[in-house]
C-alpha cells in the first residue's frame, strides 16, 4: 500500500517541499524534504510498533499515517500555518487524504481513511506514534 500512496501526485509534491522551509538559505546543509521526512517517519513508526508488539493491522495503520502525516504542508512549512486565513497543515492533510485518490487506495487495501486522519490529528490510540514527541 505504501508504494501506491507514494506514487500519488499528492504525495509526490512533497519531493519539492523543504522540511525546514527557507532554513537552507542560511544553513546550506538543511536540504531535506518533506518526502524524506515522511518516509523516515513511516519507517520509525513501524519500528516503534514492532518494539511495543502491535498487531500487524495496527502497525500498518500507524505506518501509513506516518507516511501521510505531512502531505498538507506548503512551501514554507509551518510558517504558512501562522498566517491568518491560511488553513493549518493538519487540516489540509486530512482534506487531501479524504478528497484524493489516497482515500480510494486506502479503501482498496482495507484501511479506513477516517482512522488514518484520526491518528494524524492525535485523536486515536495510535496518535502518539505519529504526532507525539520521540
């Protein structure tokens, strides 16, 4: 399922969004992207799920939420969230999941997109794996 999700246009746009916004203009090494961050988050969430003994369904659900948790980010990362009238990236993320082919892919794989959104919003028992501090 992860490969199908990564192949969507909504996810592929993360390849061009810097994780740290314009920080790379001051610190040239700060070049990693939201794509790299989300891939890493999915991987780490899977490892944490293994270490606490989650069943495979919950592990996949958390891993998918980790992969998708930042697809609503804009070019300037969290800076855009602070502008009046601009929607928070978490709200944009949940809308993208619900209104694009991502929802169809999840459904085809037997994954509830609403549950994924609940995890991302921290409203699910698995939420701390994705939206909590490490």
